[in-house]
C-alpha cells in the first residue's frame, strides 16, 4: 500500500469513527450537523474526502437518500464538491477555530454569506431594471404587495411570505424571468437546510421599513434610487450575519 493510499485510508477511518449515531431524525440539517462535528473531530481540511454515503448513512442510522440530499445541499452552497470517481471532498473550511461560535452556526453563517454575495448583484440590478420596465398594472401590484408586507410587519406577524411576494412582484416587473429563477435557486439551496437562519426567522427585520421607499422608487421609475435602497437592504442583512458570526447576536 502506497503512502498516499495509507493516508487516505486513515482519514476515511478517522472520519467514519467520528460520526455519532443519530437516535431518530428525518431532517437534512441534523445530518449536516453530525457531518460538521465529524469533520472537525477528524480534522479534515479542504480537499480531503468524506466517507462514502453508505458508510455515513450506516453510522448515523439514517437512509442513504437522506445523506445524499444533505450533501447535495452542501454542494449547492459551495461547501463540498461531488464526483463519482473522486467522491465527496471539502471545498470550504469546516472549523470553529478563531471564532467564538459553534461550528454548525459558523458554517451556516458562511453559507449564508456565500449565497448572499451571489444574490446581491442580482437583486440590485433587478430593481434597477424593474424601475425601467414597470407597467402601470405592475406598479399597482408592487404597491399592494408592500402594503401587505408592512401590515404584517406592523402587526408583529410573520412577514416572510409577504416579503417574498413583494420581491417576486419586482422581479416580474423587470420583464426578465431569469432574475426570479436565479434568485429562487440561490435561496432554495440555502433554505433546503436552513429554513430559519440561526433559529431567527426574522433575520433582516430592520430592513423592512425601507421597503416602502423601494416600492415608491420603482413605481416612480427612479432606478438609481431603487438600486441605492436595495444596496442598503443587502448591506444590513450582511451586517446582521457578520454580527452573528462574531457572537454578538446569536
């Protein structure tokens, strides 16, 4: 056995032995939390291979399909790469060192920042294009959606669904269906695991009062003002995530 092969075998064995049996779970998030702890305990780094899906499933006491779904979600967030020949390998660091935050929360924050970085330019350009292309009927819909959003916000209710409908109306007003498709795909990659980031379903709450100004800028066809407001909204969400990563707002 070559030295390289021996090293790979040792890493695979260490990683598999670091997995902890899950008593009962049907959630992708539970599988990924177990994998996060495994990676840290086995000291796996970028480029190292994770154990085969069948070994992970057996050790965790979950179905292989559940392991596959969880790893695909990680692939969508840039945490691992998957290849039939090379297996599943780490593409991002999974470690809690140098930060006062559990590894699972750190990984969640980093994943959200990665998706946010890709979504940011799309959202900013979408509002700029929407302001240029919005029709009278679409303006009415946008204003109705923001009124619905503010009503939920001011009543202290769950405003997330109304927020999604508001932004979807903006994407539709852009006249380019790719905005909605790409942004939805980016968000779904994250939400497949983290439906409520950090256990805080209202992450970004402080941005909601800016939404009426955004709606007004778009319906008044002021693309630059709309882009500035959207930039501020995205900045505020990113700041919230970074505060959580620094352990100030968990």
